[in-house]
C-alpha cells in the first residue's frame, strides 16, 4: 500500500511538472521528480537466484536507503 501511495504522489508530481513546463520532454522532467536524492540512475541487478538474468532498474539513494524501480517514473 505504501508503494501505491508513493507511486501516486510521484505521478501527481510528474503531472504538475508537465503542466508547469508544457514544452519539456519526459527526459527533461524526470530529473526534477527526485532532485533530493544523493544518487539516482540506471543500474542492472539480478534476482535472488544466480541463474536469473540481469534486469535494468532505476535506483535512487538518499541518506538512509537504496530503492529501485522498473522505470524512473
């Protein structure tokens, strides 16, 4: 449920940015979504089993946690 709230807030923030900057592309707006993170970007990770392949994920890191998502939005 927390993840759903987080995604809803992030989507609302993205929509706000689209309205505020109507000419900007999605690639230009994504960095403005989470400007309070120390590091963020794409990385590749595997699942818990060594036989699983690598998957591209969007990571964000702040002072206390490292999180990953399927895409930046």
